[in-house]
C-alpha cells in the first residue's frame, strides 16, 4: 500500500516489490522536481520510506528490505538494508550520476539478459548521458565471496554506446582489471574481431568488447570458485587479452566468444580435464594427450603433469580455441603445441612436440625455446 502524507513523505509497505517498479517510481518523483508548474513542490525535499519482505531484481531477491531516501533539488540520497545488501545510494541530478556504495552485496543468481528498466542497457534506446558507479566492500555471488568490486559505466547516446570505464575485483586469490564497451554495430561485417569472414551477416547487432587482465596467486582456488574443481594444483599466473561477443555483457560464454587470450602460469600441476572449460585446459594436459596419441608415459604422467611454466597465446572463435605457440615447461618434459580444440564437441587437431627431461641438456633446451615467438613449425624446421 502507498500513502502520500501532507508533509510530502511517501511510504511504501508491501510483501513483494519489484526493483524495476521501485526504480520507475523514484525516477518519476525525481522528475517532478524539474517540472514547470510544480515550483512549490520543487522547494520541498521529499522522503520515500520503503519496506518490503521481498524485493526482487530479475532472479535475485533481497529479503527484509528497508530503504529510506531523501529527495531535493540536488538529487536523491538514502540508505538501503536487507539480508543480502547494505549500503548507500546517491543520485546526482546535475551530472546524472548514480553512486552505489555498499558494504556488502549478494547476487546469488546470474543476471539474465532480458530487458529490464533497471538492469538492461538498451543500446540505441539510450536517452540521456548517465553514469553508474558501484563499489562493494564484500561482494558475494553463486561462486562464493569474491572480495571487493568497483564498477564504473557511462552512456554516450550519440555513439549508441555504454562504456565500461573500470571494472576491478580484489580477492584473496586474484585481482581482475577490465574495461570495454557495449555498443550498436551498424555493419557487423566490418568488425573483424567478432566476425572475420562471416560476410553473410548484414543487420545491426549489439556487441560487447572487453579488455582484461587477471592476476592470481592460486589459480586452483579461483577455478574452484567458478565451478571447475581439481583442474590445477596450486599455481600463480596472469591471463590477459581482448574478448568480444554478440549481445550484452551478460550473454557471454566460451562458445560465443571471439578474441585473443595470453596465458602465463607458473609452478602448477595439471590434474584432470572435464567438459566445457576443462577442454580448454585439456589443450595443455599431458594426461589426456597421452591417451589421444596412444603413448605410454607410464608413471611419469600418472599422477598429473607438473609444470614450471605455461606460456602462449590462445585465439577464441565460435567455440574453437587455437594456438600456434603454446609452451609447457614441465619437470618431466617440455611440450610444444599448436593446433585447435573444439570446446563444444569432441574434436581437436594438435601438433605436439614432447622433449622428455631425461638429462640437463634437454631441460635447458626447453628453457631456451619457451619463448612463444618461436613457432613449432619453425623449431622443427631446424632439425
């Protein structure tokens, strides 16, 4: 139920409330302060008091939600609290900036890509320039506690583009830095990163492109969080690159990504490979490689393949991962790989050179040739 009192206090109390509806209502109240003919109202600050047993945003819910907002000529500010969130909201009228400063936030379900007034970014429907800043001290999602997160996005209507100015995550196990955009592409055929020679595409589309750098001191702990346990032993490393996919930022998966990823991982161990991402890991894994090639490495690889360093470039395109310079420098062997693996099907075409480390000479050769600039074909041509 909603009651508007004489002193311009709005009280909303309900069992179930959609965040989209609350957003629309607050936006309407905000616009009243700039509407001509409401000069008396514009000189009086309004208070919006919201209580709901269940606030719903797409497929996430915030139980026992309470929000108290104060609105004036400068914009809106207030505090929100629920079982899954606690923080402060500020909406600056002059710059159209929404600042969300949260001590904690839980989003246990992945956000969908469906259109929503408060969660979707409709691209060519952008009306005015707007900036959203999010800072969370303790961010939790379906994978567990991920630590601190900072996100800044802003729109430029003339360019039909939303820019991801900054995305940073800081956890005990990793650090992520990213930036990019979501835009309308008028001629997809002219965008080589996403489509290359797919000249049959002729209509406009919405495109997401992200540049990222991931640094981790324990890559297995990170894999455990995102649902791929037991792929690595403890290892540290860097993954960086540029990725693009059709649709909004919530539509990503390995099967529809295009782009380039650089891998540099130190001091770990390949343990086992599983479907999906595990097939990409399987590109490196000597356990599965020995089975494919029908080689008998005996007890050398029976407990997994320990490595000192994995380094190289991987190109993703339509669910296929390709490499021409992947190097695995291991304690038992040094491995050089080039070829491709299909992440969605049981297909791979790999050329592999294995140099068992039976003596110090071969081990030293592996260190010399670990430079990704040297292709496998170039190396073999010398022998």
